[in-house]
C-alpha cells in the first residue's frame, strides 16, 4: 500500500512539474522573441492577445492542426522512436525536478540526471537517421558527438560536486548557498558552454545550423513531431538552467539564478556568432576535459 501511494505521489508530482515547466516554456518562447526583437531594433510578437501574450499558444494550435499526407512523409519508424524517446527524456527531467524538492528523495539524483543525459545521443541519432535525408543524417551525427562531449564534462562536474558536498543528492544543495562557482569558476564557464551545445543553442546549434544544414534535424518534420522536438528542446533548456543554479550556487536564489541562465541563452542567440564545429570539439576534448580533471585533483 505504501509503495502504491508513493508511486501515485511521484506520478502526480512529475506531471505537475511537467505542466508548470511547459507553461513557463510557452512564455519563455514569447519572451525570447520579444527580447530578440528589441535587440534587433524591431517589434516582436504583439498581435495575438494583449501585447502578444497568447502568441505561443496560437503557434502551438497552428502546428497541431497542420496536416501532412502520410505517403509524402519521408520518415521511418526510427524517426518516431527518436521523437518518443525525446519526449520520455523531457518527462524524466521533469520527474527529477519534482523529486529534488522532496527531502526523502534518492541520494543518487545527480547520477540519474547523468543517466538521462546519456540518452540524448541515441535520441538525436534516431531522429536524424530515420529521416532519409542526408542533411539530417549529418546533423544527427554532429549533434550526437557534441552531446557525448558534454556528457564527459558533465560527469566530471557531478563527481566534483559529490566530492565537495559528500553525495549525489540535490535537495540539501537548495538548503543553503554553498558557492561552488567561486571555488571552480572555470568549471562554471565550461558548464555554460556545454549546456549551449547540449540544448542546441546558438552559437553551438550544430543540429539546426540553417545556413549549412537546411534546418538539420527538423528538415522532414512538421505538425505534432515538430512541436515535440521544439517544445522538448526548450524544456530541457529550462531544466539545465535550474540544474546549473543548484549545482554551482544553491540556496534560496536558485529560481532567480535559473532565470538569469535563461536570459543567458537568449543573449547568446542574439549576439554570438556560430563557432566552427571542429574547433569546438577540439577545444572541449583537448582543454575542457583536461581542466575538469585538474579541478578534480584540486578538490581532492
């Protein structure tokens, strides 16, 4: 009986976290478009609803009701598997987010986050490889390898935080400000760079480099599958913004610092130029991983 009640509690808490984050994602997309408009000296969305507040919901409705003839969909069952896996990935992040605010949650939540992140490469490969499109194939290979690069750095961050705070739990980190960022500022900078790649954001959006890959992974997707890809990307971005605030700062300022990370994603898209893929990968494996290992020995 106790396990049944625990399972129901976990399900509803995860569902509530998913709903809250998705509502935030809707306004995050609207805010991003508004801020990008002001940065580029133009108006953002301002027609649907009061000053454009319902623009994201109108876009969602437009994407859902779009119809594409099934015989012309150049995708296989592998592409649908990738979409379902991405949705499962997003729901898993929401579940970890909800459990992290429970004092009796598992002491291995950071390892669970690392495990969930390791599924990203398989998800990207399935989405691109199942599209029967050479641009999508190149995009999925580059994105999957970039995701593996981030996972190597993220693994070092998880180990370092466990050494400093004494475990892989998340709940105690939100109890008080512990400021790992001041101990290892280089690791924080590399974390921000890695999250840009993992969340497929400019200047490291190698999955959707429109100028060279014709939208990349999204080339053969429309209506509901495209909506899933688009929404899950922003959801994962919000979760990683929150996770960076928890791991490197902690305390009562987690929500405020999470918002600051979200603004950082928008600022990076508006200002930074795209970096050449081989230079980024070379930097991450030659220098970033080495710096993380040095930080590991410094903490020990």
